[in-house]
């Protein structure tokens, strides 16, 4: 940092001249400088007020969802005719990384995952282009649509409707949600979609009696045609009457059950009309359901899910949604209440409050440290005022870059607070020394002849170039973080950006605002080295330096032993991708085996919710089984997603922590065949949409045959649960049953059908309409729309005997049982089909306990799977989820961190011009890592990407401390040379004692500011604290060990180096 060797580095002379000229200009024009900085700070304040707020960065990939409905079709049929053609078409789209497909009963989901950096709306337009060419390959009447322009973090608000009056049915509540609340909320700015879940969707149902149809000789298609013809309004243009135009309308919409009952199908020979009520029962009933919702264990309810548009301010959107809900509450039916069951605003506010409080505490503590050491209020003000101004200025590039204010971006400022004042500390300390020499009566005449302003400017110019170089070191040290990609890059790049912005503006202020304020404020009595604290520090440190120099070889040996001893805690540290981000809510996600009916699923869901609601720490339980109406929700009927909202921590039972609560839930919620998974809402949504994995770890089994994929997955599931190496760390393991669905197949005999003059399509249309039901039309009732479904009455289709008697009309007018043209058999098949890049895949979901890191668990699991599971030829495994991100970050950092260290080494060498000095300065890096590792071990933290980011940060800080001590020792050495004093062994000892002890104040101020500035992060316990502590812990430990190293070991190394020629 401080380098008094004038003109020794011609390569940097130009930059030194620019920096020194800027310092002089700002010092001689303080008013202009302060006004300009104040204007920029005001701009930073405005950027802060407008900054989008969220809890965490959006970790989602750039993806486009293609959603297709094909009602009544089995998953394998949907896969073959919709998902596979769409997947293979989109693989060729520009910028696509990979394409995932999921096929369910009547539904197809295709996810096109694009490369990082691709614009969301450019990606959507490319997908639309390719869909145009793919549509020709799809079945007639199938229209794929794009999902909402939202991401995995888009589910920002969920609510449930509760009827306290008992006057409203679940169908009434669902209609209220679908045709009132949904439209009102979708009109809110920033909302991409409002999905509905639960309750019963109203439907007109025509339940036919096939025997009556046969007796009247009416084919099924005639009923369909008649109903369609009886539900329509038409226009007859205009008629002019008495000078006024009259719009002509034909009113024929179906408005009631009676309207449908009176639809005429034919007339008898005697002219008597045969109507629908003569051959069918018409009623209002619930439509087929693939999802249900439940509230607090009290029964089925209707819910709404507000999905935020991509790139919007989550807190602003939530506020507007809440305002809209308040405005429509007065118009709700009597007794109906809107109950919030998930509100991201609470998490966002808690996260921002945690970091804001931490920032304030850090600035306060750092200010106290500076004040105690300087013992000069005005000088302290000069250093302290740079902190809030630099923080405000950092928000300007954040705003234009579109970064949200979240725990990571604010965390970057928090971890930089201690380092942000380093430049100001060095400048002010040098000003104090210069003013002290200037005010001494024995000072040289040429010094006494200078004005106070010239002395201050000269002192600042003396250290200005080194401040700039220190900024380069810290900025370069963070280059590996900018190179991270994927999920880990989206998580940590905001921190890297804001830390760099903060440090950059702090350095800029140190050569602009600090000179202006220094000329104005640093006046009065300057104690410099004569302060009581400084004299005490010098007296205390002087004998230590003397002893270190005398026993230099022993000191170095001890230091090396400490470094070697670090191998012990290093081997004890586990590995994980990231510590779990406590979102304040729990997402409970058990999964049943395929084949569970909606009735049984609803009953199980209510039982689960009732158990959870009885836990004292739970405020609300909102359970969902199956899927909502959103394309962002690809949940099968066998999957439960229960959002558990917890009470504030101070209302929990004494001694109960988060892990204890999860363990209690895990013990109480033991349902056979439904393994428990507990995770966080945001994290789960992001992972599910990006990879399809809904747990921290997933194992993908790729291959050509679903049955073999399933067998391999089950073998992996059993191995992980039974082997001692993994069983104790596995909360649950569940392999998807790729062929566990139950099917009733009607296999049409083509030759038998031909004998009756029938084709395959003739038989299949009867099967679809009579058994599955056909939506023949839709009623228009004001703003509400309801389907008209036509099918056989339940008695004719609810058992195998009845299905065997389904009648198929022939061209001759006869009606024959379907068994005469088709064979009926029970079989099993895929309840859903997954694919990735056109290849079939099955998942094994693994929920790992918190007592082991993901990477360590996978290392054991790979051994177990390799030993106990035989993967057939043509099949392969892929380990996904957080482990995939961990491995990618590890590989990237394994290359970039050494490269960055080499770059720092090269920069130091160019700056110092001496290989030995550069090597000595670089010794601070391993010693800083030693302290970091010991502290991680003491805190029982695992190695993670967050920890690596902290270690990268501390490397730059360690080099800064090492450079500072080397400069001070070198200054003392050169001053003794210039004075012509002897440089024998005694003189060298005196030089080292003077250089180290006389500069102990700025060294301790710098080190303690770095260390103490991180203490508030280490003791915080709010939302996001777990992640930030993993970043701060290696910085705290590293700064301590690096400071001890430069204070105790550097003098010994300097003595050996400089004394080698004595």
C-alpha cells in the first residue's frame, strides 16, 4: 500500500501522475469535489430506493415451458405423439443447452433450457418459431402453448379461500377464484399468471343410458352434434325501425340444466320429439381432477397461486397483490375470507433487515476502531464518511445492471466494509505523520516553509499510487467468482459485483473526497506517534519484534509447523454445495407410488396436514396434491406439496431449533410407501423447473427401456437405504416407478371390426366419448364458462362388466357390445414419462440429512452404487441436483484460483521489482488460509462454494497486509541507507524494530477493521445468516492468521533476507 520509493517503477509513473494530479485537484477545490460527490451520492440514494428487492438472486436457468393439453390420453401416448416430437424439434433451436420433457395423463411439459446470458424474450420468440414447424407433426386439434414468462422464484404469493358461513360450496369457491379473483390479480402489474388449485370445477354432465340410445336408434355422434347445435348465439346484422337501427340476435346459449334436457335428438315416426332427458340424466357436477388443496387439516379448500413475471420486483408485486386483494375483499360473498398461506414478502423483509442491521453495525464498529486509534474526531470523520457514501454509490451500477437487493448483493457490501476504509486509514495516518513533522520546531526549513495544504497534499500523493495498486489486487483476487457459471454463478456473482463496486468507489473516494475533506477537517492538535495508545502499542510490540529477530529461525520453524498442522482440520472438513438457506417456511414433499386415486390422495393429504397443524410452531398448513392449473407446476397426482408457515422464533418451544423441528415432523409423518422430503419453497421450485429434481440430490438413470430404468432406480434406492455407509445419512430415497401405472387396455381386433363394417377409429371414438367423456361445448354464463361433458352414466362404465357391454353402433344401425371387436385386459405401464434431450430417463430422489455434506455423501453413494448395483449395457447414471453444481464450481475454481494467484504474483513482482520481496509477500496467502481452515473446523462448517468465495476474498486481503508490512520495513531500510547509517547486524535489527513498531498503528487499524467489521455477520442469526457466515468465517480466521504472520514472522524473514550479505 504505502510505497515511498519514488521513480523506481517507470511503468507506473503515468498512473501515479494521474492519481497524484487528481488528489491535488480535489484538495485545492474541496467545495466542487464535495458537491459533485454529494450529487452522485444522491443518485445512489435514488437507485437504492428503486432497487428491486428479493430474498435471494434468481437462480433459475433461462427456460421456456411448452405446455400442451390432450385430454384423456395416457402418458405413453402423450410422450410418443406430443412430447417427443416437440423435444426433438426444440433441440435444434439456437442457444438451447438441453431440452427436458415430461408426459402425464393428458398433459405434456417440454422445458427448453437456454445458455446463460440468453435474453428470456428472445428465447421465447425462438421457441415460437420452432413450434410453428412442429405443429404439423402433432395430432389434430392439439395446440401447444408457451408457459408464463416466469421462473422458479415466481411463486411469490399463495392464498386459500375459506367459507365461514357454510353457505358456499367448493364449486362456488372455485368459480369465485377462476372468474373473479384470478382476473383481478392477473391485471396487477408484474403478475404473469394466477393459477387455481383445489375445490371442484363446475361442469354440465350429460350421463347417457346406452340402452335407451339403442332403443331409439340414436348413435352417440348424433347426441354430440345435437348438443353442439343447441348452444349458440348468432347475429343477423341490422334492421332499421322508425329511424333507429336494431341489432338482430339469435339467443340460444344453454343457461341451465333444463335447457340441456330439452335438446331434441330426433322425432319418432308419429312426430313425438326425443330429447336428451329421454336418454340421459343431466346435472351439474365436478369436472375430472388432477389436483386438490387442503388448509390446516380442516378439509378441502380452494387456493390461488400468484406467479410473478420474470425480472420484476418481488416485494413491489406482492404489495400490489395485497392491495388488490384488500380492494376486492368488500365484494366477496358473505362469509368468504382470503387466507394468505405463503407470502414471500416476509422472507424478503427479514433478509433485507438482517443485512441492513449488519451493515449498520459494521460501519459503527469500524468507526469506533478508527476513532480509538486516531484519537482525532475530525480525522475519524474523514475516514468514516467514506463508508455510507461508497455504499450509496455502489447502488448506481447495481441499478443500471438490474441487480436486485438481496442477501447476496448486500452481503458483498457487508464483507467489504472492513476493507473499504483501508485506503482512508493509510492516507490519514500518513497525513498525521507529515503534519507532525511539519509542526516540529526542529523540522528542516524547506519543510517548515510549505503551507499546511501543501503538506497534506504531499502526504496523500506519497501513498496514492499504492492505494490504486491495492485496489487492483483485491479486484483481481475476486476474478474466479466472476467466472462461475450456472446456478453457482447466479448465486455469487451479485456478491462479487457489489464487493467490487464498493471497493472501487471506496478507493475512488480516497483520492477525491478524502483529500477534499482532509484539507477542511484535519486541523488542530495532531498527536500522531505521540498518542498514549500509540506509545503503548510501540512499547508492547518493540520487545516482541526484538525477540522475533533474535530467534528468527525458531519463529519460522514454528510458523511452518503451524502451517503443516493445518492438514489435520482440513481433512476433517466435509464438503457441501451450499448451506441450506433458511427461508422461514418449509415445503414438505412426500411422494406415493403411482396409482393413488384422487379420493385417497385427498384423504391422505388431510391426515398429513392435521398432524402438521397440531405442532405448536406451525401457523398455517396449505397442502396440495397433484397439480394446479399453472404450466410451472408439473406435479403428478402422487406428489404432495405442503407449504408449512411457521410462527416467529420467539414463540417456539424452549430449546427447539430448526433441525429439531424437521426431525420431529419426520418422526410424526410416517406414511407407508411415502418417503419424506423436507426442503425450502424457493429452492425446490428452482430445482424442479431447472432439472426436474425436487430434492437436494438426484440420480438420473438414462436408457432406452422404461422397465429397465425402473429396476435400476429401485436397486439404487434400496442400496442407499440399506448400506451402512449411506443409510445413516439418508433421510429418504425414492426411485420413480416408471412403469407402475395401472391401465385397462382395449385392444381392437381389426378383422372382427371389419366384419361389422367398422374401422379402428369408429370403435375408439365410442370408447373416448362413452367411457372417458367428451367435452362437446361450453356454456357462456356472463363472465363464467363451464364445459358440457357427455358420457355414459356411471353404472355403465364403473366396472369391468359394464365396460364389456359398451355399445358400438354399426353402419347397419345395429349396436354391438365392444367385446365383439376388442379384447379387454388389465396391465401396467408408465404413469408418467420423463425424457432429456430425446432420451428416456428415470429419477431417484435422495433427501440427505444435514449431518453430512452433499459432496461427501455422493462420494460414499457412488461406492455403494458401483458395488451393489449393476447398470445394464446401454444405460448410464448421472448425479444431479446440488452435487452437479458443486462439481462444476470445484472444477472451475480448481483452474482459476491458481491462475489468479499467479496473476497476483506477477502484479506484485511488476510493482515491487524484486522476486524475493514478491515471494515474501505471497507467504501471507497460505498463512491466511491456515487461519481460515482452523476457524471453519472450530465452527463445524463444511467446505462449500460460499466458503471458497470467502477464501478467495481473504487471499486478496492477506496480500494487502503483507504488502503493507513489507513496504514499511523497506521504507525503514532505505531511510537508514539514505542517512548513511551503518547496516551491520545491530543496524539491521534497529531498522526492523523501527520499521515494524513505528507503523504498528496503521497495521492494527487495517487488520482490526477487516476483522471486527466481519464480527456482526458472524453473530447474526436472521434470514440469510447461514450463507453469509460461511463467507465471513474464512475471512475472519484468515485475517487473524495473516495479521499475526505479518507482525511476527515477516520481521524474521526480512532479517534473514536482508542479512544474508552482512
